[in-house]
C-alpha cells in the first residue's frame, strides 16, 4: 500500500475546497439559527399556553347558535 502515490490538489482546487467547506459551515449555522428562531416564535405565539379553553356553550354563545344543552 505504501507504493501508491498520493496526488496533491492544485492551489485553485484547494481554495475551492476551503471555500466549499466554509460555505457549508456557514449554511449549517444559518439553518440552525433559523430553526432556533422558529422554535422561539412557536413558543411565544403558538404553544399550548396561549390557547384559550373553549367549551361548547361558550362557542355557541360566540357564534350565536342555539345550543342543544339543557
């Protein structure tokens, strides 16, 4: 196995590889930041804490529908 020559990359290809690795790292950080922001927004506005309790009589009063409850 030691007889196999190792080919080095040209300087232009090395720069391209470095650029792609940096771009990939930056995109992964941005995606992580985006998912974190979406999670915070969901917690602030759409989580179960912010959902009001609604029963049938309250819903019928709000919609002005005659309820079938005695």
